C-alpha cells in the first residue's frame, strides 16, 4: 500500500494532458525564424505575420479547431538567411500585418511571397515542424 501511494503522484504526472485543437508551428532549427500564415476563412483569403520563433521553440498560430484543410506558410531564417517557400503566392509586409485577399499584392503596397501548402487532412489540430532541410535554401543575393 505504501508503494502504491508513493507511485500515485508519478502516475498523475505521466497522464496525457487534455487534447487542444490548434495550428502550431515548431522551429526545429538553431536559428530565429519569422513566419507568415495564409488561409481561407468565410470572407476569403487572409495572410498574417509575423510570428517570431526562437530556436527550438513552438508557437500557436491559430487557436481552436481548424476550419480548413489547407494552410500556407512562408518563413525566413533571421540568423543564417534562406527561407521556406512554395508556389502559392500571397501578400506579406516587412512588419506585422494582416492582409485580406491575395491578388495585386504589389499594386496594393504589399510584398508578394510564395507560401508552401500544408495539408492537414481535415484534422482538427495540426503541428508543422520547420527543419534545416529540405525547405531551407540560400537567400538570393
């Protein structure tokens, strides 16, 4: 009985926490990263940024159950240069932003960057991990 009482706090500590439904991004590199997110909501396309992730850190980008299957991410490596990008072009800005629409970025005073697609498979919660490869590439000079 004494052994069982002694192990009870350990058992509680090992129990899984209640599941949360969020979109999270984890930086698995040794660099600081800036991350922008694109997605479609009830009013159309929106891009938001910047989340600043420390080396080996994680950040919740959207809280609650995911409403879409596809999300889009663009990230830059602040320390070593390079980026994680893709073929889905969306609007960004150098400083904090939230932009409605993905058309005519330059004409509207925004930058235009290629985001890579994340397919959540219609899960209600998802975590993206950015690693040194294969997405990191040399920044253009």
